[in-house]
C-alpha cells in the first residue's frame, strides 16, 4: 500500500478553495460592473426616448399650425369662389332679363375696320365715349360664362399658389 501524501491533498484542497473564492469574487465584481453599465444604458435610452418624444410633439405642433393655416386659406378660397359665382349668376340673370345690356365700343376712326356705323350714332343715355353697339343677350351670356370660367381659374390659381407658399415656407 502506498501512503497518501496528506500535504499534497491539503494543498490541492486549498488551491480549489482559493480558485472558487477567486471565481466568486470575479463574478461579484463583473456583476457589479454589468449592473452599472445596464443602469447607464437605461439612462441613455430614457434620454433618447424623451428627445424623440419632444421632437415628435414639435413636429405635430408644426403640422397642426400648418393645417390650421391651410384650412383658413381654403375657407378664404371657397368664399372668394362662392362670391365670384354669385356675382356671375347675378350678372347672367340681369342679362337674361334685359335689366343689363352689354355693348362694345366701336372704333369709327379706323378705316380698315369696315365699320358701317356712322360716327354720329351715339347711344342715348349716360354712356360716355364713342359709338357703341349692343351685343345680343345670348352672346353676352356666353361672354359672361367665359369670364366666369376665367375668374374661377384665377381664383383656383391664387389658391394653389397660396397653398404652395404655405407648404414650402419653413416656419
């Protein structure tokens, strides 16, 4: 039988205990560092989250202001368009009832115009200027319809330009 070297067994046991203690110490130390890093990471995430939320609120506020300005602009455009349509309808009605007559100014001094009206035939009334010729009411209404379409186009163009200005101007 061989003798068991108890000193060697004791040294080996002591080495195992020391290694286990060192392992536990390292685990405790790294665990503490990881916990600190996790806390710092959470603080960073909270700051980033708060900044993103503030930016989103600012963007929403800008959008709300823009939407309000566009709504006001749209209401103004609608009022102008409605007023123009009402005026045109009133003008067409007056033309239809012969309450209003459209006339054109004739250039009697131009020999190339072939105007067969003598220069002395002036309309009786409060119309100032040279000789005038009355337009047929149907032609007058067509002219009014053309000007109505033109007015509506100009109002729509003005509204589009206002919209483009509002959207493209940073505020």
